[in-house]
C-alpha cells in the first residue's frame, strides 16, 4: 500500500477510473449483444435501431480510450455487413 499522500490519491483515482471503464466496457458489450440478437431475429428495422445504438456506444468507447478505434471500426463494419445482407 502507498505511504505517500500523492501515491494514495493516485491509487484512489486509478480505482475510480478502473470501475468507470469496467462499467462502460460492460455497457458496450451488452449493446453489441443486443445488436447481434436483433440481427439474428431477422427483423430488419429492429436490427437497424440496435445497430445505431451500438455504433454510438462504440464510438464513445473508442474516443474515451476504452477500446482501440480500429476495434470499434471492425465491430461496426461486421454488424453493418450482416444488416446489409438481411436487406438484400
């Protein structure tokens, strides 16, 4: 455990950030699962709505450094490909 006041403060800040990132990562994964389930259900409109929500949370996660921007782009691309395939 830290003995210096600044180290104690840094430890507190790190824990708060870790919990906040954990919450945001969990919300992102939940939204991705909802989008995948909507795509698998076959309802095109429901899938488009779930995709829009997933894109928003992926972009927020990438901007905040929770995931890499390329990972967000990869998820968006793959989800969109499935939705386009549904519409065809």
